[in-house]
C-alpha cells in the first residue's frame, strides 16, 4: 500500500536531512491553529495546516480520514473517535482490541485508491481529515464535495522525521493533547536512539540492503524514495539503482541487477510477504545470493500497521527500533526490543501483546 508523495511540506526545523537532524519536540512552535477566544458552546474556528479557516464542532466524536497516515495517528491517540478506516487492519488476526476490529472500511484517496463520497457521508462524520491533497485549491474542491462537513487539511510531511506537527495538530483538534505529547515523546526518543547508534558508522561498515517488493520480489524503491527512508535513517545502504518513482513507487528490476548489487541483507516489504519469503529462501535463483545463503532475509512486521513502508507512516516510529536492531544487533545490545514493542502496542495500539505475539511479529509471521 503506497501513499501520495508530492505534497508541499511544512518543515519541522528547517530542511530535515536524514541522519543529520534531531527534531526537538519540546520546542516546536506551531502556528496559531486554534483560537480559544473564537468559539462557542457548539463550534469553534480553527486554521488547518494549509492555512484554511474552518468552523468545526467544539467536541469532535466522529472522525474520518482520507489517507492511512492520518488514520494511524488518530488511531494512536484517539481511537474511539474513528468511525471508518481507509483500509483494513493488517494481520490475521489483527492485534487490535475487539471493539476496534470491526470498524467500517470506507477507503480513501491514496496510493492506487480513489474514495467514494457517498460512502464517507454515510458514516455521518463530524470532520474529515484530508492528508492526501497538496494544495488549498485541491482541499477546497474536496470541501465542495462534502458540503457542510469540515474537510481539514493535515500535513504529515514526506520525511520519516516530520510527523511531529501533525501529531500535535490532531491532538489539539481532538482534545487529546496528553496522548499526542506522549506519542511525540516516544517518537523523539526513538529518533535520538537511532541517531546515537548509527551516526558514527563508517560507510564501509554499513549494511547493504535490497528491499524486495511485489509478488516476485522484483519491485523495489531506491535511495531517496519515501518508501525506503527508514533504511537510510537507520544506517543502511539501499543498493537499488532504479528509477525513483513518485507516489506508489515500486520500480521494476531484474535478478541480474540484484546479483550485481549483491546485498548483505534482503528485507521483504509490500507484496505477498510470507509467500515471497518462502520463494526467496527456496529458489535456486535467489539462493545464489550471499544474503540468502547466510539467512539474512527479513520480513517486515506488519500488524496492525506496517513498521516499514506500505504506507511509510507513523508505524515506522516503532519500526526505528526494529530496523536499527535488525541491521546492527552488535551496536544495539542495550536495546530491549521486546519491551519497546510491548510498550508501543500498549500505549498507542491499545493492545496488550503476549510474549508469543511479540515473537510472531518479530519473526514476520501472522501476516
């Protein structure tokens, strides 16, 4: 599952450079989106993240989102307000509480999907969070389609380190500032930890990776793609020398090219996942690679949301710990990955994992 990559972005602290910037969550000063002096018992006036002035209910209880990133943030900080999902929770079964497992799937505008206005309206939302449009004009066009239901433009940024503003914005909008602050603190700690471990790794010592996507593993995304930023941030070298595609990505490649790149590790992402893993480890063609011979083939965790790409969203906050530990276990001996996973799921996915479920996640099973 992909996500549109061509938005104009609000920068957190100047221009974010992967591996070079640490976002100072506590010092972020957002524009004056919310004016407590301009409200009544039933409504208030806000400015969305694209500068549009909107009137919204003072108390918001029914939220829809047009894209996965926005939905994941709402699920993490205010799950009881979601009345529809752009896509089904991943996993069989999904690691979510029973009361959320049957939330209606309504689609959205992202990747290769086009949403349905009537389906959205049928859920009677108080607001719609729109993270898929890149301009005021596009947001205004969407607003006309939804009539009196406020369509609020939100902006997560295309960079792995740029979710802070949207988390803060949505937390304020929905009245869950404390949970938003908790998520941002966890996010900051994860970025700090990764940076402390990988910033001094010499280029010659970095792990080289092929990111295998698609049903045959012959799709991938190169360095600089929003789909592979977690690899770079965690100190890996993406070997794929392919065309950078916007939006959904997944450029085509060949086994001959993969032989030439000769990665030290293969990470399996969007596509058939478990089936592709079996194909790679059992195929005489793939078995010519040292990564396969040495057992360095990894399936990304993907329940209830992906920890790495598909879409490249806030699930990667936890994915930072997983990725850096996967690439550099000798540098992360102080990391209790199981404890981090259990904490994140409890606090932000609202689900208490068993030890067996943690091991299933980390082994790539239960997809």
